[in-house]
């Protein structure tokens, strides 16, 4: 089923209630500081077949922050068709329980848990990974002859903030809003394929792997074959670049940019909470790169055209590396407030170019991109939600580039010491949580030696 088109309408939100009454629409767009976050643990068993079939079992352990008659899970790949991923059964402990599909990407599972109760809930799931040529979206849940991308290829517990954060999936922007969790994964893959994932991968036997990671906002996963890999160190962090042999020069450049960006961002914000970061070239559509905790997917088409665009190619990796701070660590509501992580990641990527004395160049790029975005969507603002960009019109130019220009204006007003101190404070206070735009702006205002109200009004419409 094609994702719904919301235009300027607010999204669905589900509050607690009887299982069959979860279709209630709330017109609030509240944000989460995710008390359940770091206490979650996923135990996954996932099997990927050579023909594209996928099946498995997900057990989620946690503590209910409120009285929960049900738990809401997201199946994001079902936005491309219900057959891509669906629940086939649910259990609380050893007891099979009822579940209901609210719409293809959202399922509610009966769970009689009171506030403070521990729970253990198991969902079985199955689906099919479409071929890239017939898939929708960015190609992050798709297969080709050398890469199988498996974004959100398992049921994910929706965050709770007094109601379930569960938006319909739109064809543009990032759809996932998730709490961090510990992950243990038993993965079975077809012969000849190897996994690259968030966390660490250990081969248990041919075709069988164990993946483990802590404080992951989601499990990023891709299977590859026929790839080369090059490794480098960024301080104590191991960086691996995976690429096809014919893209060796681009693959080595991607590695060099990633290592350099980590070094620059570490000087400004402190080291990332990672031991390994993987960069993998894969076929993508309508996206240059996609971030996951400890994993970056980059568009293969940009590798094949390298070095035709000496500005945009390094922008891909600098931007996605920045998301290891602003997404993987400090989460946000990427649907209601996409600017909170995308604008900040874009601005952070500019620090890489500043270190190369290319900051004026990236500023000009942002200015041009922002002007083009405003021309395409005059009604949207930097702080607009994803659904205010019908068809994605103006989304990148306004949210990414316009948002970066906003942060540049704030930096000029505050001065470097106060500006970067505020962002370090923001990181420390909201690491492993879901932050709101208001919370980010409050820290900037508190740390600024001069008022910021006029900038918030001019740039964000606040």
C-alpha cells in the first residue's frame, strides 16, 4: 500500500486504551524524553533467504512507564507494501496474545502492564525484500545483486510520551522515531553474503552471525558480497569503508573524509560513543546517504561519478558522520521536528569544510539551496514538520540548508565559545534521550550572552 499523503494535516497519534479502540486520532504533536529508552533490550533472530524472503522473531524486554493495555510496534518496511513485513504472532512470556494491525506500518499488541512493571513481549514476523528496481522510497529496504539493505527490518516498539509516537510513513524524510536499546541479534544470511551492522558482528558458523550493540537507536543492517574493505583509525575508533572494486578511489576517499570529519567533530563536541563506524556504498534512490548508529549507507551512484563533484561527495560523509552525535546519541522527533537533527547535522558537517578553509564555499551552497527550497515551497519554514512538504517539495533546501544558516546566525550572535559550549551541554544532557526543539533552543538561549529572540522569529517563525 502506498504511504498516505497528509499534506498539511497533523499526524495520527495513539493513546492508551482498549486494543480495538487504538484508531483514535489525537491532534497533539508532543515530544518524548523517552523514560523507557535505555532500559529497552531487543533479542532478534532474523533469517534472510536467497530469494528475498525474511523471517524472524523479536523479543523486547523493558519496563512500562505507564499503564499499558497494549504496546504499539512499527513495521516501517510495510510502507512499501504490507507483504514487505508483517506480524505473524505475538506472545507475552509463554502466553499467546491478541494483536491488531492498525495500518500496515503499525500493530498493537495486547499487554496488561501497569506502570513500573517489567515486560517481555515476543513478535514473530515475516516479509519479502523487494528488488531495488521495483522498490519504493530511498532503496533502504531493497535488494540488488551485490547489496541487500535491511533498514528497520524488524518490529520496533514506538516511543511513549503519554501517547504512542506513531506517524504514518511519508515517501520523503526520515520516518523513524525510536528509543535507544541494547541489541543482541542472531542472523542467518545466504551463502556468499556478509553483514555490516550497527554494533559488532561475529561469525558463529558459515552463514550465521551474532550482532551485539548497546544504546542503539535502531539496528542498521546491510548484506554485501563482492566488496572490498579498507580500514583506518580515528583515535580509538575503527572506521571501515566497504565499496565495489571498480570504486576503489571513491571508497578510499570516503574513508579519508569520514576519519577527518570524526577528528573535527570530536574536537568540537567530544568523541563519539562508538568503537566502530562502517561506511558502505549501496544503490540508493533520492538520497545521497542514510545514517544509522555506527553505520552509514552512501549512494553508489556518487561513487561511480567521483570525482565529478568535489564539494557534494565529501558533504555526504561529513553530514552522515555528524548524525553519530545528532541522531544516534541525541535523538529527536524526526517527523514533527526534522530540523532538530538534520539542520544541526548539516551545520556540523560545515565544520569539516571550515577545517579545510572551505567554509565560504559551503555557506554559498547553503544559501543557494535555501533560496531554491523557499521558491519551491513558500509556506514551509525551517521548523516545519515533514508533512508540511507535500511531495518533499523544498524539504532539503529549507530544513537542511536553511537550518544550517540559522545555526550560523546563532553562532555569530553567541560567539564560538558560548555556541560550542551550548552544543556540548545539549549533547551531555540529552544523550540517549529524545530531545525537542524547545529544549535545544532553551540551552542556546541560556548560554548566549545576547538575546536570540529575533533570530528565532526571523529564521524559525517562533
